[in-house]
């Protein structure tokens, strides 16, 4: 059985006590941009399916979302930054799959992608979510993209909505 720390964000306890702030999972007033890597697209298409499912479930309607494809995970931060700087979006979700078995430069691609995404998030002040799988093999990636361990694309959208709503509250 999974303990509380391993629950999907959408399953977590939603009640906040007086004085606590917790971003809601209502996406009906939000605009969300998604950037998806084509590399390993047998996995990233599954992540994107999960992302669409969550966008639908959290009421982010079709006219308030965009999806941009980039060649690989290394390119995610650049396009995420362009979305973040445009002023048109409340959050950006980055989707990718970096699989160790297939590359000797795994560490560079995965590391630079993570660092770049965090840089964009901190520079822009917008939630820029790391929906990138970094796994040892394809099987592990399948498990996390709609397999028995959930779908990281879905989780990334839930995180984006929660963080955008939380920041709106924190900023008053
Ligand atoms: N890009 C990925 O998204 N996943 C990978 O596993 C990967 N591998 O294996 O190399 C990968 N490489 C391409 C990289 O993201 C860039 O597109 C490329 O280096 C051009 O800048």
C-alpha cells in the first residue's frame, strides 16, 4: 500500500487548516501551456495523453491551453521560457523522457533539462513543471506514463494548476 507521500497530488488530503494556504485543483480560470519533447515519442505521447486527461478533468478548456513540440528534452527550457515570458500563460508544463539505456550523454541531457526548467521557473515566477521522466530503461518509462505507477504527464498538469492557484493566493 502506498503511504501519503507516494500518493498522486490529486489524491492528497485537500483540507487546509486556518492560516494555511493550499492551491486548489480548479483550472477553470487558468491558461496552461505544454511543451512536449519528440524524442522517445512512444513515451512522450503517453505523457501528453495523461496531460490532456488532467486538463480536461481540472476544467482547463481548449481555448486556454497550447501544446508545442520540441526535438528533445534538452530544448524544453528554451520554449518554456518563451511561453513564460509571453505573459499569456499561468503555468507551463514540460514533458519529456530521458532514458539512460539509450544514450551515453543521459546525464547531460537530463541534468541540463532539469536545471533549465528550474531556472525558467525561478526567473519568470511562473510554475514551470518538470514532467520529464528520467529512467534507466523503457520499461520504467512505460510504468510511469500510464502504466502501474501512474502518469507523470497527468501529475504535472495537477501540479501546474495547484501551483498557479497557490501563487495567486500568496501574491494576494
Ligand atoms: N532527448 C530526450 O528527450 N531523451 C533522450 O533520452 C535523449 N537521448 O537519449 O539522447 C535525448 N537527446 C536529444 C536531446 O534532447 C537534444 O534534442 C539534442 O541533443 C539536440 O540539442
